[in-house]
C-alpha cells in the first residue's frame, strides 16, 4: 500500500530521518513510537505525500510519489485516512460538515452517506456536537472528530498521529477497539503514540508491530514493553 | 438533525459545497464588485468616445473628398488664356489627380441660390472656377501657390476643406486613445482581480491546506475562488455597464450644432457593443483568479 525505500528527510541542512525503509502491507497494524521531536509526525507526512523525501523513494498504492501529479496525490489521499496531531479543521464549518469534508471535496456527499456519518459520530461519542464549531470543542472531542473524519471515506490505510493524546483511558480503549475492528476488516493501521499503555492494551487485541524512530532511523522494537 | 440532513443534501451539488468550504470574504467581495462596476462604467465611456471619434473621422474624410478650388479673376480678354495656363500648371503638378474648369452652367448653378436663375453670367465679370482633385499623397500647396502667382497672376488657390485635415487626424488619434484606454481598463481589471484573489487566497491559506489534506484537487479548490471572483466581477461590471449606458443615453442628443460633444453616444448596432463588457470582464476575472490560484496552490504540498 505504502512503501518507503531508503528514505531520508531533512527540514534544513541537518538530516532528521535517514535511510528508512518500510512496506505497509494490507491488513498490517503498526505502532510508531519514539521520543518527542524524533520525527514521527514527519514520517507520517511522508507516508501521505505531504512531504517529498529528500532522498530515497516512496510508493503510494504502487505509484512512485516522484512521478505523481498533484491530482494523483489528492486521489491517493482519499484512500489514506489521516488523524492529524493538530486535527486540522475548518473553524467556520460545524463539526458534522468538517467530518463530512472528505466526502464533500471528493464529490461523494450524498444522503446515503448521512447514515455513515451518524454511525461514526456515535462511535466516537459526538452525537450531541453536530452543530458545534471546532474551536468550541475540547481537545479530546477534537481528536475524536479527527478520527471520525479520517474514517469517513472508509480508506484503505489509516494513519493516526497521537489519536488518544487528549482522551481519558476509557475513551482511548474505545478508539483503539474501533481501529482494531477496522484492521480486522482489512484496513492497514499505523498509530504514532507515546502511550505505552495503549500499546500494551493493543497486544491482547491484535498482533501489532512496533516501529521506533530513534537516532534518525527506523527500528523494529518489541511490543513487550 | 433535519437541518443537518438538508445541509448535506445541499452539499451534493459540488458547487455549493466548494463555495461553503471557503469562508466568505465580505470586504474583498464588496471591493471587487465596486471596482469592476467602476471599470465597466469607464469602459462604456471610452467605447462611446472611440466610436464617436471614429464616426467623425469617417464623415469628415468623406466630406473632404480631397477637393480644392482655383479662382481666376482676370479681364475678360485674358480669362481664357489664364485658365488654360492654370490648367497647364496643374497638369504638371505632382499630387493633382485631376483638374477641370467649371462650365458656365455649373457656375450659374453655384450662384443661383444667391442671385436667382436669371443671372446673365456671361455678361458679368465673375471669376472662372477650376475644381482640383488631389491624389492620395496630395500636392504641395506652397509650391503650387508660388507657381500660380508666377504664371497665372489672377489665380487664387482656395483649399476650403484642407483646414479640416488636422482635425480628422485628431479624431483618428482620439479613437485610438479610446481603444488603448479600454485595453488599459481591461488590464487594470485583471490586476485588481489578481490582487483581490491573492489576498483572499492568503487569508484562506489554512483552509486551502486542510482541503488539500483531505484530498481536494487543485481544480476543486481553485474553482471555489474562481467562481466567486468571476461572479462578483460579472455582477459589478453588469451594474457599471448599465449605469454607463444610462449616462450615455442621457447625454443631450445630436442637434447638428454640437458636433462632437453631442455625438457622444452609440448608433445602430453599436448599442450591442457595451453588452460585451460584463462577459469580457468576467473572462478577465476568470483568467486572473485561475492563474493566482494555481500559483498559490503550486506552492503547497
Ligand atoms: N515545518 C518544519 N520546519 C522545520 N522543522 C520542523 C518542521 N516540522 C517539524 N520540524 C522539526 O522536526 C523535528 C521532528 O518533528 P516531528 O513533528 O516530526 O516530531 P514528532 O516525533 O512528531 O514529535 P512529537 O512526539 O512531539 O509529536 C522537530 O525537531 C521539529 O522541530
Ligand atoms: Mg508529532
């Protein structure tokens, strides 16, 4: 689905990430860990084409990112649901429309999708927030909404950057079960997180791999923490 | 819940969706409408000016017909000889297409309005008239005058229509200036829309980033801005054109005496030309916004 081949990335002159290779296969479940500032968010951005690697090659759905036009990248992003660390909402639109935004921009908004939206909103516990504007929500509510938006197009790959950073333990369990459920349906999932408890909890639900970014490289790490 | 369903149904038409996801830009919007109205108003006047000067130049050009007259006053005995001499000089003058002496009947016809039909032209000492038609390049009037004074003492060259020539040139120039003004107004409209679009794009940078992140194509995002500015310009230009046409309509009509000033209006099918102003302004706005949007979007991931 998503392949990285000897990818390096640097924002300025210093390399942040070097020589990273990864194949995200269909149905895989990965955690992405590492100290703050190690480059987890940067790594995810590379995975959905928001950043172009300074070295190496990235393939999205069997297409070479370097060869992809801007529209190709847009279409690929519709197959990748991303939960951004900073959520990225349109503050002038009510929450329900924000969550439906991927449908709107891909021209798929239809009355049938409303059921989908309702189901997602109740999964993440936001049924009473349809008309709230994003700035009126709590941090945890925003994160749950961001997850709902990432899932609305029923993407093949789900990349979640700290999806449980601001929610209580019970809600984080609930969101994790949602992601595991989706993974069982064949979706590829990658979660960047600091939350070791979450990784431990996942162990009993799914066979997950833990990738760790440290010293600018990607290392396989055990889930037995 | 009902409201939401309706909202989502509204989103099914991609246009309304794209227009909603970009927040309204009230101030820029009003400025765009106002400026395009002003530009259209100016265009109507420049257009009326151009067309009026064009008409003037044409009608003067027709009237001139490049004709002048030589008047020969001489004692009856020398009249025939001097006329022949003048015709000979004219024959040799470069730039003279043709020259001929008017017949007594023609001369009588010219005098008739003043003296009645019974005037005995033959018995009166009236001057002989020679009509001169110049060729396209025209003759050198100073040279001709000198030769005539030397060889035909009784001849006077009367270039009764020549004085209009500089006016005709001026009218032609005025027409050109009118068209140049229209082009400049068009370019200024493009520049104004570009500035407005750039400011709207800059103000909505975060919105554009989010739209890209959730999989919107450049065409979709650009479309939201392009539609907006094109419609506003169309609206503004429509109003400006209407007001401009009204102002031209209210100009005092052509009484014959006012000449150019009262001729500042549209005639016949020329009334249709102003109708092209709003669509053309919209095309300019479309292209300007499209280019501005593509430039901004090209810089984003
Ligand atoms: N746009 C940018 N320009 C320059 N430097 C950046 C940019 N974005 C991130 N960085 C730097 O790159 C490094 C990695 O950032 P990144 O956000 O990928 O870390 P992270 O692992 O996600 O951290 P956290 O766990 O705190 O979210 C940081 O040192 C950050 O300062
Ligand atoms: Mg991060």
